[in-house]
C-alpha cells in the first residue's frame, strides 16, 4: 500500500514481522460439518468484489483459509507471541 516506504528489514530491523489479523471462532465442540459450512459461506462473502475493495480501502487483505489451516495459524501465533511475552517479562495486571 505504501510503495515508497521501506520494509522494516530495509529500515534496519531484520527478522521483524508483526501483522494484524482478524478471524472468527466457533464454540468448542461445534460439529465439523457446521464449521465447514460456516467457513464456506464466510470465504464466499469476504471474496466478493465489494468486500475485497472495502477491505483494501482499510489496508486489509482477505485470506479465508480452511479451518485446519486457521487452527495451525493460531497455534503458531500463540507459540510465537508467548515467546515474546516471556522474553520481555510481560505480566498481566
């Protein structure tokens, strides 16, 4: 979105990556067929041209992964950010 802005690595912070993301969750124990049906409907919605354009206007890009891919992404994010929290000594107040 900002072609003249250098990437963080180019600005002297190699290996840095942080992204904002949003997602939907179903309650634990929701039957898989319901999860798949919801996922299919949501993916169709977020890839409609008007939704894609609105998201782009906000600086966002729709992804719409499959439930298992999303679960793996969440697990990886939790591991990565848990490590950051621990290394930084961050504590809940």
